[in-house]
C-alpha cells in the first residue's frame, strides 16, 4: 500500500520559515518525480515545486526564490523549505509522487498539511 505522509505544517508569522516533509512508503522512491501542490478553498490545486528522479527542480512563479524543494532517496523523503512566508502562502499543501516510466502513469497523493501564515 502506497502512503505519502506530510508533516511540518502549522501557523507562522509572515516573514518566517517552515519546512514540510513527506515520507513515502510502498513505492520505489528513487524512480519517482516528487512534487508539492497547494490548494486554497475555492481554488484549483496549484503546483508549488517539483523535483525529478535526477533532481531537476521546478517552481511555481509565486514561490520562486523563496521555496526550495529537495529529496533524500535513502530516507524516501521529499522536503519543501519555505522561507519569507507570506499570508498568500496560506493553503493546504499536498505531497505528490509520479512514476513517469510506467504507462499508464502511476501517481499518488498525500492527505495534505495545513500551512497558515498570519500577517
């Protein structure tokens, strides 16, 4: 059974930092592209950052220069370091895993962790 378990969310003041973690089980972690998405109620899910199995990274425009995604294959964990947080970063953050080497593509979602940034 595949599980993606996020942690590290919480309430923080604007300008501060948080680090999210997502531990994966039930998958060959090193094969998977990992990503973080976020959703604000009433809006669509938004891509925050991604990291491929060869550690190529990408970021949404809203977080470039403030957030950093990284992975530790030995720990089957992906991280999202969030610096200089803004109130508009408030959302539920979801971990995502996808194996683009299979067809159909196999992908998975975590349950989400709430991040709230106060002004």
